[in-house]
């Protein structure tokens, strides 16, 4: 059974979004965590050595684990989208990587202190168990970033786009 499309998000390949923002679209991956789903993006490091880093939200894994074993069976699906607009047809499930190593994360508030407001970010950084060649065969891109501390201007903020998989659906913008 397929889920109904979310009317609040546009299919990734509609209105030329898939071509206009092609590289940004190709960083996004759908994550199957064994019954739960989430979304995230490939990112490069500042050494630009193509280490397959992947960033998602810390709340995607709710135990605040720091152990590689927690992420060993996660599946990261690339090109989890439909080729057409509207979003009819099958979703690509053939291109995936299994497993990742823990790098760093923001820790979620604990059950003993659920009102902890110290969480200022919601990030989980992993290194995928794959090679550059596999990612290239999926036409996946590593998103760029830098260490600059400058705050983006309003004009630059308007150029920022994100592709994700809301509620586990096919890729949306």
C-alpha cells in the first residue's frame, strides 16, 4: 500500500525543482531504522576528502545512543522518489546503503528531565558504511558547508532549499 501524498510539500521532480536544485536533491536520503523512518542529507567535511558523512536529526534515534551498533542496520535509500510529476508510479528502493558509524550528536532531554531546555540543536552525524564509488553510482552528492561564522543575508536565505521525506513519503522539496 502506498501512502497518500502530503499536500503541504511538493514532489521533488515537479516544477523543475529536480533539475533546478539537482545537486541539493541528490544529497537527501530516506532512512529506514527498522520500523521507523526519517530523512537526512549527505555532507562533505572541511577536508573535502569525500568521507561519506550523513546528517539527520538527533530525535530520529530517540535513545541518544553513542554506539555504532545502534546504527549498524539502518538503511539509507538514495533517489527514494518518483521520476514524474504528479508523484505517480513506483518509488525507487534499489539504491541503498546499510549501516553507519556514530560520529557526534546533540543529546535529547532525558526521561528523568523531560523539560531540559539545554538542547539548542537537533543533529546526529554518522559516517555511512560505503564507498565514494557506490555513492557515485547512485549519483549522490555530498552537500557543502564551511566554517565561516557570518550570518547569511536575507537574499542568501531565499536560495536555501531542502529535500526530505515527510512522514516517510517519496522525496519532496
